[in-house]
C-alpha cells in the first residue's frame, strides 16, 4: 500500500459536521496536508474557516448528503445525527464510509444500541424499550418497573438532554410520550471511557482509560482525568470490553466506549460514539498520538499510532454559564494562561449560552494529583459568559 496517496494529492476527505470535533480533526489533516471538505448547517461553525471546502447543508437531508459526498474519496463524521440512507446508498456504490452507515443507524437509536449489546452478550444494565407512555404506566402499575430508574429517549439525546432519573410515579406521569427505554439505575462508582481505534487491516489500539466526572445539574462532562484512578485488573477488563464492542460493530475509525464501574466492581457499557469524543481531548497534550490523529490514521488504513501517556493530565470543559445568549467573554482566561502546563482550546463559537460547549482546557503535570488540583481551581476561576 502506498501511504503517500492521501498526502499532498488529489485525495479528498469528506467530514459530515463542522463543530469543535471537526475543527480539531482539521488541525491534523492540515498537518498531513490532506484535502478536506466539511458540511454543516451553520455558516459560522467552528470548522468553517479551516476546511479546504466548506458547504452549508442539512446533515439529515438525503440530497444534501449525497451531493456533498459526490466527489470525496472517504467519508467520516464528527456527529452521529446524519442521514444514514444517503450514506448507505454511497457505501453500496463503492464509497468508503467510516463509521459504517449500519453502525451509525444502531447508535442513533438508544433502544437499538441496547439491543445490540444484548444480542452480542456485551455487559450493559437491564432495560426495556417502549413506544408509548401508556405502556410505561401499565408496567409501573403492575410492579414491573423498579424505582429509581433511568428514562432515555430513543432518538436525538445528546449531552445528557434525553436522560431523566425517575424516582416517583409523578416523574413517570410527566414523561413525554415517545420512543424510549427505561433502564436500571446503576450504582456507579466511577464513569470511565476507553476510546478504541481500528483500521481495515484489523489493527486495534486503545487509548489509556480515563475517568469522567459529570456535573450533576447539566449532566455534562466536567473533568476528564488521565490516567483513571482504577486498579490494573479493572483497567484490563475495561480494554477487553471496549475492544470486544468495537469488534462486534466491525468498527473502523474511533469508537469511544463510555463505561460504568459499579460499586460491586462490574463494568457495564453505557453508550458508544463512533468518532472523536469529549473524553479524548486531553490526548492532544497527554498521549503520543492524539485521538484526532488516530481517527485519520484508522479511516485511511494507515499504521495506528502509539497511545502511551506522555504526561498525565486533566481536561476541563468550558461551558456557557449565561442563561441569555450573547457575545462570549472568557473571564480570567489570561490569568489561567500564565499557569505552567495549561493549554487553552477555544472552539470559535461567537455566542455563549447556558451549557453550550465553548472550549476546553487541558492541564498536564508529571503528578496527576497536582494536575487535578490546578484543574479544579481553574474551573472555579474561568467564567464563560456573555
Ligand atoms: N443507567 C444509568 N444509571 C445511572 N446513571 C446513568 C445511567 N444512564 C446514564 N446515567 C448518567 O447520565 C449520563 C448521561 O447519559 P448518556 O450518556 O446515556 O446520555 P447522553 O445524552 O448521550 O450524554 P452525552 O452526550 O453527554 O454522552 C451518564 O454519563 C451518567 O452519568
Ligand atoms: Mg454519554
């Protein structure tokens, strides 16, 4: 295989979605001199100025996706919510699409995703799928739902928005009437993520397991700590489950596997994402190969990079704190930039609003405890507002 065909050539990589994940993928495409095309509905999307070609289009529209992908050689995504019928048509006509349209279809629907784990004997919490509220109420009245439980909308959930903890019949009555699932509330000790990269040659490499800490109000990731503070045995088990999941999906590219470590020491799969992931941003500074570099390597069937930790670190998400949308201000950012080991990433979104992901900061230190301490101070210091 002549690896050079992708670099400084006529090769075109198409990326569906132009958010911050697309922007960070583009930095590495530029480094390799790979020609890129991006489509996003928003003309000011974070990736709009960095792509070689930027198209405004609806990612869920069949014609828009077909037209955009016509002249590209390999297609990838930075968001799951894309038109899979169009991608399937393109794949059947010889285009390389990674992740595969069938994987995307399974992942787009949390009910189908849970069924996939069950069919493949992958560990996940017990659940039941529903198509209407009436059936949930019926099951509850017949003692078939144990509370507390977790309700998830089957489609269009992201950043914790389609997730509700239900503790009472009142919570059940106020649920929306839509396709959904109800799963056992897991007794979580830690939330862990393992990102696995696979290429067509069947090579597979995991990124070091990280620990994720969530904000209990917004359900958004607040901190990512690398490495995770878990035993070697748990860590190995997490890699084994993540790799098996990626193999069962026949995954090409990255697959981020979100896991729950329970208080009993079990590891359960929460959900997966077939693309670069928020739990891998620290890899830019902390690992020999970043998740973005690795995604490009895997979808182009290039040799996968070594993911060893160069230096431990913590990643802090910068999210909007203002309720009313307005021009973004990063308060105290200069002070933060004077701290050694701090890298600031701003996505280029001009407007801040409540819980919008605006950027992230990675803090590295040869001692993880020191990085964590600085990370938590920075979280208090920086204010993203309008
Ligand atoms: N069964 C469960 N038991 C306990 N907590 C849960 C359960 N499912 C989800 N959660 C909590 O809710 C968070 C968000 O759930 P999930 O990852 O399914 O939603 P999401 O909307 O896809 O979120 P994101 O886009 O941030 O990954 C989890 O990280 C976890 O903290
Ligand atoms: Mg999640």
